[in-house]
């Protein structure tokens, strides 16, 4: 039986695709192994979103290529493979094949063709988006008692800085029935946390004819999940959080009071250059409604520092907005040109040291806010998903902590059993993490 080794880089959506690749390979008779040296086929599911991600993908491929035996095949798959296959093939001559995001379901066939023809092959055709159910693969990836559940892929937005539409194409939503079936499978596998992922979750279902598809989907999902389940929505879009969606989130205990709303900036002129929604007053109203309707809501955003043409006045407006809104969670990236995007044609008149200084200023401002917001949790008793132990410490996450993104809850004792829910009383706070003590073995209540 042939063996394969698969590593996936980048976002959770990539992880779900990698899970689909592994499923199809096993169905074709391949066996997964834990180490590359044990494999006949080595697959790297690359990320091509930004320069740092491409650098990590290249270094991973080069490292594996350096140790490659003659009887092994090295395959580059995923976003960077879709975006720049010829360059990858030239940089890494050891590659047996390149497989794009809209061709991953053909990997077993690709491997057969490579073996039969004894030549390198590239499959990056502009096929329609592959939906997992169309090839019988799961639309999710599980880690412990948590899972990422893909509800759509691609993006129909045209933000000036973003290459996702160039890589994935327009957004394609999975059907509600297919997503609900996956959620039921995850429930039956005792998964406690379902993280719904898409490039733009709030536009889910528009291509299927739904006016408020995410709200519709959440109502269908809560009907099949226990009240103690966690249902988290990631990657919402400004201007798309409807009153009905807020009502659904407020009304069902399974839907976590956690809103990830990447704003990118807060000055209307910068947002217009970004080709993003520029009505900051509407954003203020949405944030106010969320805080009013959903008790203890955790608000997260992501920003870009140093977008082309960003003046000191525009940057100060962004700093002022962060201090005004006091987000619980905040991430910042410095702008970098992405080949093929509209912003790549803008004159980049922001020096790299200025970008770095602005990023530092935003993060220092947010660090104080984050500590203050975390201190507000002291005295609360929260359900916590326990995920690991180390010496005399147990590590978990509350509803305020998305996996692989946010902070942790640190419990100063080692528990005998993890991968379960427990009640934890918060006793102290750090800039990004909370400290607490175990007060109950299980948690059957919502946050």
C-alpha cells in the first residue's frame, strides 16, 4: 500500500482542503504516515496569501526537497500552487507536480499520470470551485474537540490589496443541507466547538438566493446541536451584519458571543482606496448594536498599517478609532504589494520603517486595551474548553478565544482529563491571556 505525508500551511480553509485531500488519497488506497521519510508521496498544501506565507511555503518545500529520495514524489498543492505554478516548478526542480486549489480532488489521478508518463505535471485549470460534498469528502477538519467547518470558499469582493479572488475565484456557498450534515457528523464525533469559516461569512448563501443566508444557516445548525455546543462564526464583513443575524446570535446559546469583523482601517479615504466599505458611522452603529443586544460580546478586528498614501492624519484617525472602540482582540499587518491586485499598482510611498512604527503604535495601544478588557473578566465563571497540560498548568480557551488566533485561559493546576469543557473562575488577567481556577467538572451552560 503506497504511503503519503501531508502538511498544510496557512489558514483553516486550507486545513479543510488538506483534510479532503487526505480523505481522497486514503479512499484511493494510500496510507497516511507521520514522517516525510516514511512516505512515497509528500504533499505540501501551500499558502500564497502574503509574502511571509509564501516564504514559509517555499522554505518547507525546499527543506523537503533537500531530503527527497529518488523513489519519492514531492507535490505542491494549494493557494500558491494555483497562483504561481511555473515559478514554483522553476525554483524547486525536485517537484513532481503542482496542483491548484480548484484541482485538488484530482490528486490521485495526477499521481497516476506522473508515474505513467514519468514527467512533471501542472494542474491549475480554472475549474469551478470544488465543494467537498461533490467528491464525497468532508467539509471540515478536526483538532481535538474543535473543528473548522467550511461554509463557502472564494470571494466576490474586490478589495484592492487582496489576492484571494485571483486564487480562488468568486464565492461559492455550500448548501445548507450539506453543512448541516457535516455538523451532525461532528456532533456524533463528540466535537464541542464548530468554527464556521469562509472568506466572507456574512455573504454566505447570496449566490444560492438567500437574502440573509448566515442567519438562516445558524438557525438550521442550532436545531441539530446540543445547547452546550459552541458555534463560532469567523470573518464577517463590514456592512453585512444584519439585525436578523444579531437577533439569531443573541437568541441561541450555541452561537458564541464572538464577532470577528476585519475592518482593515477606520479612515474613509483609506478605505475607499482599499475598495472597502467606508461608512465608519455605520460601523460604529453596528458595534453599538452588537454590544447592546449581545451581553459580554467579544469583538475582534484586523487592521492594515501603512497602506499606500496613508497620511499621518489618516493613521491618527485609525489610532483614535481603536482607542474609542476598545476591541477585545485586534491583529495588525503591515501592507505589502500583492502581484496582480489593484493596490500593487499604487505608488508605495510609505517607507518600511514607518509601516513598522505604525504597527508598533497600534499594538502598544491595543495591548493596554486588551489588558483592561481582560481584567473586566476577573470574577466571572466561564465555560472553558480544556486542551492540554504542561507540568502544573492546564491550558484551555473560553468563548473569547478562537483557536489558533486569540489568547488562552491558564489554569494553575494539572487536570487528569483534557478535551472537555469545565467551569473556570477567572482570578487574574494578562495582556492576552486569562488565569483561572477550576470550579466545576463540566459546563452545560452557554457563555
